[in-house]
C-alpha cells in the first residue's frame, strides 16, 4: 500500500508540474533543448539545472532525471526490432498457444500485446469449430501496449464507453473489428500478470462476465510514456494513473478463486 | 581456369556473355537511341578479352552519354535483396536488359538523372554503391553507418541523404564527388527522408519516435523536432520489446508547403506546415496507419491502416478524411495512375492489389498477384504499374487503365524488393 501511495503522490506531482511549467522553458531550438522540453511536459524536473549539469548530453540528462525522480521512472535500453517486422514482413506472436482441451473448450495463452494480436485472435477463432468456453491464460503476460490491450478487450466485450479512466479522463473500449462470441470466458492470472494484462482481466470480468482464477496479480496501475533519449535509450516516465471504475487494481487483482484442479493439469 | 562461354540474345541488340566459372559477365546493351552501355554484372573483369571488350564499349559510351541519359525514364530499376544486384527492365519491351552487381542486401535504389548515377543502399555491409549509368559500372562504394536503408536525392540531384537506421544517423553524400560530406547524429531509427523544395532542409521521419527531425543540410545539424503526437503509452513493467512504429514518412504536397506524417502508434495523420515547421492539424485515421501516399495531382493522401485493414483517403484541400475503405493485410505500398483515376494498394499479406476508384472514392475490385508484392512504381505516363514480387522473383506489370494484370517479368533476380523509375513517384517500404 505504501508503494501505491508513493506512486500516486508522484503522479500527482507530475501533473502539478506539468500544469505550471512553460513548455518552451529552454527557448533554444537545439536537439538537447527539444528533448528537455518533451520531458518537462511529463515530469517535474528542473530543466535549467539538468541543462547546466549535462551540457547537451541527452543520456547524462536522462540519468540525472531518473536519479532525481526515483522509481518508477526508469531509463531503458531500446531493443531495436528487426525493421522487417516493422514493415510487416515478420511478426512476433502474441498468442503462444491455442488448443482444445475438451469439446468446444479452448485454452489460449496470451503472453503479450503485439501488433498483430487482433489478427491472431481472429485467425484462431476461425480455426476452431465453435468455442463455447475460452480459457484465457494471462499468467505470463506482463503487460504492454495500452491501446492494443483495449482493442483485444473489444473483441470480447464489444465497445464500452468510459470503461477506463486515465487520471480521471474517460477512455473507451473502441468498436471491435469483429466481435467474437464466447458464451463462457475464464481468465487465469498469477504473480507475473501485470499492467495491461491486469486491466484486461478486470475489463473482462466487468463487461464479459469472465471468471478469474489463479493468484493475486502484480498491481501496476499506471501508464508509462516513452520519451526517446538517444537511438539506444529511452525514458519511461509514469504519467497517468489507470482506474477501471468499480474494480480494484491497487495491490493486484484478486481472483475469484484458485485454478480448479480439473483445469490445472491442462496448463503448460 | 575453365571457361564456359555463353551468349544469349535478350532483345534487339543486347548480348549477355558470361565466363561461367570465373563469374565474369560483360553485357552490351544497344539502346534505341543508339547509345551503347556497358554492363559489368560482377565486380571485376580479369580476362584480357573481356577487358578489351569493355574498353571498346566504354569508348562508345563516352561518345554518346546524352542519348543514353535521355532514355532513363524508360527503365525500371529493381533492387534484389538476396542476389545483391539491381535488374534493369526496359518498360518498352518489359524485358530485363541488364543486371548490376551492388553491395549486400540492396534495400532501395535512387537515380540522379542530372548526374547520370544510380545509388543503392546495402544494409548488410553498411555501404552504398554509386553506379555510373553511362557505363553501368561502380563509380564508388562508400561505407556509412550501421544499416543504411532509405535514401533520398535532393531536388538538385547532387546530394544524397542516407538513413543509417541502426546507428540513428543520417549521412549526407555528395554525388558529384562520391564522398560523405557530413553525418548527422541524434536521430531515432531514421526512416524515409524528404527534402524541402530548395534542398536546404531535410525532414527525417523517426521510426523510433513520435517526432520528425528537421536537419539543416548545409550545417549537418538537427534544428528542430516537430511533434506528431503524444508519446506512446505503455502499461507494462518495461516496454517488453514491443514493435514500435513511429513515423515512416513525411509526404509533401506538390507545392512543398504541407507535409503529411502518419504516426503509427497514435492512429493519426499530422498535417505539417513545412514553412513554419509546426503541426497544423491532426486527423484521426484507422488503426496503426502506415504512411501517406500522395496522388500525382495532389488532391488526396492515401493512408493504409494496417491495424484494422482499412484505407483512409484524405482530401488535401479540406484536410479531412473523405473516405475509409476496406483494405487488406500488411499494406506496404500505394500507386496511382490512369489520369489519377485509379489507386492500387499493395497487400503483401494477401498477395494482391486493391483497386480504388479515386473519382468515386470506392473500392473497384482487386487484382490477385503471383507473388508477394513489396513496392511498385507507375510509369511517368501513368499507364503501367510495376510491382516487385519478392516471393516469386518477378516483377508484375499492371495496366492502370484497364486495371488488370498483364504479365509478370521473370529473371529479375532473387528477392526483388522495390521498383524505381527516374523522376517518377518512387517510394520504399
């Protein structure tokens, strides 16, 4: 609970700083100044102090910003994807497994929120001959792209207005490209299930009547904004708190119960 | 050394001669205007006979360079990633008339008609190859930054910008002097680049960021970064190695006043005022827009949205989305033609071209392709479209007026990745 309070205070201070910081604080339109201007829109930093300390070195500035802000702000190495994957020549799968475990009962391991998630979902549904019960395994899913998560939710819930709040601002579940009919939905979570995966879990409980089994999830309820620093480094700045009205993300999502024994032996 | 001599007539006046085991090929092309061009398909020519042959042809070429250059518009240049060469197709006969060996994994071709040079970016050996089009011989091989991919020639034809995507740098190369002038750092996976009409500024699309970098070409420095949308939102412990799609391209209007930049992660198309370097307006489009393609008359920007398989049509006068049409999987190119009545949207995911009627703003049909389309180019008269098919090692030929596939050219090389005509509306993935 203490960590959550600290996070809330941190995000609140970010917003307060954003509200009062002039966007053109540094004036000069050099690459370093432009970078600092982007950061001050998201985080309460003393741009003049950072500028003086780092003398045009963006990586130095980013380290100083993280040191000043403390966790959960972080500096992250960029893992450049193969550009062929950007060009859609290649694609990393989001769904690592999809198989039948009984008559019209299927397990789907959804491990990430990749760019082709919607297409993968639809392709698996086409390959199955009628799904009456879908077990969505999110135990290895540590979150990811917030917008792709909303699109994945839409496939199972349909469009929902004001389903989520980001710093109090309502965000919808958008109309799906194709709504998939699933009479019964079960979601599995565990101690690695985090962020977007946790939000998806509670959205499915609330809007698709999903049963949730497993153990308590991580409890990460804020959005990072990615600020490019250099080609190989970027800042992750916590910028918005996520709330799903009527659901609790703080401290982790609590399941309805443990994974039933009848189901456990089917799991990877 | 055993030599195997082979001669084939390819088309009127053309010969293809090879010394099989020594991998030496010399090709003589007789162009319709009478100019002779020498083509050395492989890097070196060691035999005495071949050297004499080459010398004779080179002398002939030197005597008639203007005639050869005046015909450049009739040739399609096709980089082949797997065979590391560029095929030259004569659009009048739809035959391969030459192949030019270049560096490893040629990604894109650019042609400077003014200087009579062709350039390829070779991503696997970090080089560019500059080829003299009078002789079809390598004039220079320059080592640049890591993974040079996209290239753009300045409006005056003398400066080449090369995006070194893995290094986060852009090399500015003098095509007159065949040397790197400056290397600009501070970019984020630089993708396609666009010169201002006077060539003084370069707009660099950052695939790894949500802004366009503006480079002062003479100074070789970034002077501005134009924000296109909000930084990407992640709800995760880290970024999880997500495939981030920032900005692919800034597509200018014909007058160069406005630029259209799609932001893949933001589902939006920004309209930039290129004089003030500010974002004028942001237009919502479909899910994960690829980039904007301009019609030649400047009326529309066509944006494939790969996330929801739709195509947005934007009016450049109203700056509004005037149609959202059904698309297909993995659209990586759009070509227009037939008096700008037709657009072809290439789907590499479904091996087809979607036909859009630009007068009615409707989908008029689709054309099945015999391979995986990469990118294409329309001839300057707008009548024919050539599309590189990477999976079948062919180039498809589409009649833009009849909206039909009229043939597929084989023998272009392995892994054709694009098609390019000097002075046409060229683009790359």
